[in-house]
């Protein structure tokens, strides 16, 4: 093919088709994902959640030290709930989902 000024056009890859091919390959390989991926995602999400909870607890106690008992109780409860997500991921990983 030639451009308007007579120069030859360079063949440029079609990014839309490349993206569709990548997504199709990812969807076909999704059946082979084992429970270890489930456990990894659940563990990473739980770790991020626990880190954020701990950071906010320290920040709240630093601003108002008198709230230590109340913030500590609520923080430990929410950390336990965040940790439950990792435990559910562990259960699903052993089931192979």
C-alpha cells in the first residue's frame, strides 16, 4: 500500500485483535488455575486489610490516646474478620476451587 504522497505504509499491528487474543487465551486458561491462586489472592487481600486496619488504629490512638481500650477492641475484632477471608481462601484452595 502507498500513502497519498507515494511513500509505502508500514504495517502496524492491530492492537484490538491482540487484546482480544490475549483475553481469549486468559479465559481458556482460567480452567487450569488451581487453589493456590485462590489462596494467594485471599492471603494478599487479607494482609492488605490487616495492614490498613493496624495503620488506622495507630493513627487513631496517636490522635487521642484516651480511646485506646475502645479502638483496641474494635481493631482486634476487625482484624479477626479480615483474617477470616484468608481462612475461607484456604478452605477453597483445599477444595480445588
